[in-house]
């Protein structure tokens, strides 16, 4: 199969009067035109010849071929770039580990923050409840003081009234005692 393809390739090239050469062809390029080949490619140049219609003389033109980067790669450069890729992949793996560690730390801090906020809310609720109880107790104490003052005023009033009526009451009390103790005798 290869030989068939090679034959067809060579036939196609000879039919077009083309030649693909090597660096050695660059050195012997003058001989190529003598064989009736009008187009020649080498790794560094592209040559073509044209025959004048009037004088029959041959003129040559040369263009520089842009070298293929694929075949001109430096193996050391490729190895250096591969090493750099490996180093960057290791750095990336390390950074991903650091990110996971920081995310874990962030979750722990967020959980601690939520716990402290809940604890703060509970403390505030307890403080508000204790403040309400204190106000209620203070109101109860104030009410008892008012009632005590009111009772003291009533006692003072009763005592004053009793002081005024004491003489009359005593007379009445003596009369009642006499009636019960001496009454049956007198009657």
C-alpha cells in the first residue's frame, strides 16, 4: 500500500514538475532547474522558475519559508513546561486543600457565631423577664406601702375618735357592767 501511495505521489509531483527537497537541495538548487522542475520546496526556501516566452531564458524566484513550529520545538523547553505544569498542578492541589480547610474553619466560625447569637438572645430574654418580675414586685411593694399608709391613717382616725368617745364609752361600759352584775339584785 505504501509503495502505491508513494508512486502516485511521485507521479503527481512529476506531472506538476515539482520537487520537495532537503537542506542539501538548497545547496544544489541550480541543478534542479536543469531537470525541468519549475517548483521546489526545501525546509528553508520555496523556489520557482519561469521561462520567458520571447527569449527562452529562465528566471528564478526565491521566497523564505516560515519554519514550522511543530517540528522546531525544543525538547528541553517542552520538559521545562511540563515540569512547570506539574508544579502548578501541585500548587493548585495545595491551594484547593487550603480552601477546603478555610471553608471548614468558616463553617466552624459561623456555627460558633450562631451559638453565641442564640445564647445572647436567651440572656436578653432572661434579663427582660427578670426586669418584668422586678417591676411587678416593686409595684406590689408600692401597693402594700400605700395600703399600709391607708391603714395607718384609719387607725389614727379610730384612735382620735376613740379618744373623744372614750369618756362616753367608758360610762356606757360601766353602766352595762353594773346592769349585768347589780341588776338582778336591784330588781
